[in-house]
């Protein structure tokens, strides 16, 4: 049986919290006879280093800082910032799509 590939995206731009630890433990305990996980990350942090130590594939993705460090209060009631966020989000999707097409 062929392994199913699962890709995860971690920005790593903010403080490490419960979401990052949850993903780490999910990856650590994932049945690798069935699944082949890969983690795309924007900035390396302690969780990415732990993921690498577990032997899980990682790829650095150079996404725009407007995507990974934006808080919802930054765009609230500001149409220009919302438009810029959407623009950077679409460009990020294009980058991730190119990376995934290369590794598949």
C-alpha cells in the first residue's frame, strides 16, 4: 500500500503555543507506515527543530510577513489592509502550490 502524503503549514512567526504543540504531538504519533507527513514552515522555531529531530520532512517556505504575523485587529475596519492581506494570501497560495507540485 502506498503511503498517503499529508502536508502541514506552520508559520512559526509568533510565540509557540498550544496549536504548535498539538501539531508536534500529532506528527510524532502519526502512523508512518500509512502516512508520510511533511511540514512547510515560514520561520524556524523550537517546534520545527523538534519536528526535524523526529525525522519528519520539512521545507522552508518564504512567505510574506504580512501573512504570518497579522493579527485580526490589524485589518479590522481597514479596507486597504484587508485588500493587501488577500493579495499576499493569494501569492502565498501560489508559492505553496508550486512547492507541492515539485515534491509530488
